C-alpha cells in the first residue's frame, strides 16, 4: 500500500486544546495522494476534479504549442534551408524545460505543515492552531480548502498546476512561468518570420491536412502565444515584486494596502537565493534540480 492513500482513524484532542475535535494522525490529508516512483522519487497528487481538468488543459495547451510551432511552422522552413537549426533546437529546449517545470510544479510537495510532537524539540510557542485541520502551524502558513491541508508560506492555490504554491515548490512555479514565457516568445517570433520573412514552403506536400490548414493552425498558435506572453509577463512581474517585498499573494489579498513600515524590501539576489534554496545561480532554472531549504529566523514570526 502506498503512503498517503489511506488515512488513519482520528483521535480526539482532550488536552492542550480543549476543542473536542479530531486531531490529525496522518501527515497527509484525505485529498492528497503521495506515491514513490523509480527515478522520480516521491510525487504529490491533489485529488481535485476541477484541478485535474485545468492541469490537463494546461498540458494540451503545451502539446498544441509544441506541435504547431515545430511541425507546422519551423520544421518545414528548416527543410527548405530557411530556419536555422540552432533556432529550432532552442525552441525544443524551451518546450522541454516548460513541460518539465509543469511536471515538477504540479507534483512537488508545496510545503505542507508536518505533524509536530514534543520529541521533535521545535519551539512552537509562536505558532497558531488551524481551526480547520487542527494542526499547529507557523503564522505565515495558510489552510488550503482545495488540498485540505496547511501549507508553509502559501502563496496561492493554482488550478492550472492542480497544486498549491508554497515554500517548497515556489521555485518550480517560477521556473514554469519563466520557461512558458520563453516558449511563447519563441513561438511569437517564429510566426513573425513565418508570416513576413520566410517564403512559402517548397518541399511541403500541399495535399497534407496540416499543410492545407496551416493558416488556421498558425493563427491559433499566434493567439495562444500572445495570450501566454501577457499572462506569463503579469505573473513574473507580480511574483518578482512579492519576492522582493517578502509577501505572498494571499497576504496581499488580506492586506492590499499595508503600512510602509511593515514592508521589508530586500535585494533580488537575497529573495531568489532564499526561494531557490541556495546553490549556484547557474542551476536555478533547471527543473530537475532539488531545493535545499533556507529558512530565515523571520519565517516563523511574520503574520499572515
């Protein structure tokens, strides 16, 4: 039996809380499945039908952008000697990095609050009790109603990856935004070359379905690329400001006009170094890397 598939029976809290409500006896909520896979390690899945549908749409969005960008636009021009091989290779690289980032962001543990016992020797005097899941948590943690668990430094729940964005997978979410932006940018410029610079395909079989309807496919890719460019730009800029000001999306929603004195402006290097978990800056954009957590002293003390 895989870990996280079955919940243990709850016990009643009678001491310390005085709430008379069930206490959590498993690290995972009933809405979370955690399985171990060879080479991939422990993967985290959220059992949410709407989120799964959104994630599937995101994946097929990527499939269309990759297929149309390569087989409809770039590869025919490369066979004609018009599109350069490095440009096509760069498009493939952005596409692979994008889907790998999507996989990592959707299957990584976002930072669920672990069960704490006296044997762990952790000072929880400044922590608070979650009224929904009856678990002690740091003040910057938040309870997600979709995942049915508290997440450390939760930024928001993203339906497009069917997962929360929190302390442990924020870097993977930022990688997804970056690589999706790069792929959209490459698709946009490939289409501009296709429309205004490259001549009509010479070696293409004019009877093929994708050749006869290439205009419709390319128009769909153009609309997708422009939309994703705008959406990813907005996400990257917003997340960058949040990181520099050491705030989350949820904190901005609860307090959109905070006191200037309460805002802690820090350098972008310090913000991204903490989010990515240290290590060399060269590897921060690699989806396959693991994160070494860095938790400063203020992590457990800042209010939500």
